[in-house]
C-alpha cells in the first residue's frame, strides 16, 4: 500500500482520512478497523497493567477477565466471548507472569516501576488514538 503512494500513506491519520473519503473505513479489511482493534488491544493491556501495578499479588485470571470485560467484551460477539473464556484458562499465575517480564536480576519492585513508566506512556498515546478513531467515526464498530 505504502509503495503505491508514499505521501498519502505516510502515516495512520492520512490512511484513515483516505479510507473515510472513499467510504471504505468501516469495511472488515480496512486499515481503520485494524487501528481500532489495535487500540482496543492496547486499552486491554493498559487496564491489565493498571490492575497489576495497583496490587501485584492479585489473581491474574481475575485481573485479565476484569480488564477484558471493561475494554474488549462490549465489542465482541458471542463467538469471540466464548473463545476468550477458553483462552482465559491459559493465563499464567502472577509469579510466572512477573518473572517473564523481569530482566535477569530485576526485582518485582523494578518490574512494577517499569510497568508504571509504560502506563504513563500509554495513557496519552491511547487518548490521541481514541480521538482519531472518533474523528473518522470508526470508534463504535463491533467485530464482524
């Protein structure tokens, strides 16, 4: 896509503007829809990280489910919700998750500090992405 017109496809906003003008932004294969679902996935990640940083010892499966219910479930159909329930059984426990995130000699406190830093970066980025999605009227699309 980019090679066909590098100026038009120079950034996400330009791509979404072009799709909106063409009337293709709400199609299942549009870049706008892909950006929407990427944003929702990042919303889920942010919600989960915020829960974890608040209480690093909380039940991981519960934290994942609460984050999903808050961010992605409203946009999923019943098949996707059922698939999530199956995937939820594969969620690691807290220690396994934190140990995967930790560097070689990194403590849980260092991981928590890293998560806080990531959260502070994600919040303004997601705010900007949501504004762009609303501008091009794709923010309320459900899964197809």
